[in-house]
């Protein structure tokens, strides 16, 4: 298993735990994990698909808030995952911009 895959799984676990246990450092860990995931897991050929998926996920993250009884926790989990996905998307977008500027 690659380090980037392990980082992604660790980020998912932290995002779920962070929905139930409030710690100030969870978002920071998720952002750092997202940067690791974006740097190690997303190659040049996957960047477009990843960025589109990240945009769709980040836009949908708040949509499940209306579900009764579980909506708030599901939204918290998705928003925590959004910290990781957002950081990864930012890094992939910057790398893609640099790659485009080389041409």
C-alpha cells in the first residue's frame, strides 16, 4: 500500500472521529493529510478528473444537512472530509497550473 493511500484512509478516519469529538487540531491534520494525498496520489493524467470530483464533493457536502436525526453528523463528516479534499484540490490545481505554464 502506498503512503498516499494510507494518508487518505487516515484522513477519512480522522474526519469521521472529528464529527463526534471536537478537537481544534482536527482540521489542521486534515489539511496536511490532504496536501500529502494531493501530492502523492494524484498524477498529471488524473488531475482533471480529481478536480471535477473535488468540486462536486465540496458543493454537495452541505446538502445532506436536512436529513432528520443523522443529517448534522453526516454533514460534519462531509465537511471534515472537505478540509482534506479542498487542500488536495488546491495543491493539484497549483501543480496543474505550473504544468500548463511550461508549454
